[in-house]
C-alpha cells in the first residue's frame, strides 16, 4: 500500500546518527544523503526518508501518529529499541513486549526519535 514514509527533521546530522544506529542494528545500511540534504534508507523492500522541511518552517511531529517498522523477531525489535535509546531516542509507552487485543498478538517496542516522532518496531505473533 505504501510507497515510502518521510519524516521532517530540524537536525539532519543528528537524525542520521539516530536512524543509522536503528537500521544497522537490524542488518540495514546507513542512510544516503541526497543533494537536497534528505536522508534515504532502503531496507527489506521499504523506503524511509528524513528531510529538512521544504517550506523552511521547523519540523514537528504528529500528535497521535506512529510509524511502524517490521521486526522479523522479538530479539530484532529489542535490538532496534536498544540501539535507538543509545543513539539519542527516548523509550516511550510500555517497555518492549507482547500486547494482545482484538484477536491480535503483537510484540511492540516504541521510541521517540530526536525530533519527537513516534516510531515503533513490531513483530507479529
């Protein structure tokens, strides 16, 4: 359904350090910076970008928004979460673990990136 996800950042170098740590912790490659200063990550068939806002206004996060990244295992979700905290992210919500409801069982690990965006690693049980 999705072609890509893009988030805004007020500090691309800080975002690169953070997202490089996340993606390399689960076997991905560091981001590539394009001529417009955007970071591009390609991993497991997905495309994730981080950009300074085109309109010159400060980047801000969405209240109620979450971007979820697929995790192959619970260990991968935990590794992702630990790498994110070590690289300047903030652990939020409950600790990484299983959640059940609505007939689903999901392993979730939530973070806020350095710009305040809510992100999550999710493994389906």
